[in-house]
């Protein structure tokens, strides 16, 4: 999704809007199963056609974790992704 996809003549706050859309898409992915950041990146591209830099995704993940929406589990291993994100068990979700 880019600003070219938005209706013309309407001034949308594109950055907060896009971050909100990313947050919703991330919750949709994470609520299904524990998932690594790289897998979130790939799934956003494949499932939602959202191609955004990994750095933005990790920034949003950390913000969501700080707000208590997600929890990360970091298991540093010699191979494979180091951590995965899950929905916070402290939150009640009606999605």
C-alpha cells in the first residue's frame, strides 16, 4: 500500500494510518501462532500485499510489546530465528 492508493483530494495522515494498518495485520498473523519477525515480514507481503522495510516492522513490534499487546520470547540458538512474538496473555481480544 502506498500513498498513491489513497483517494485523491483527501489529506490522510499517512504515516499513522499505515502504522495502524500494519499493527492490525501483525495482530492477525500473531494471533494464529507464535511467529518470528522475519516470518511476519514475509507473511505481510504474501497475505496482505504489504511490503514495508523490516526496520519498521520491528519498531512496531517493539512498540506493541511495550504497550502490552505482544510478548516476545527470545531463545538465542546457533541456527534459526532468535525470537518469536505471541499475543500477550494479559490482553483480552475480541478479534
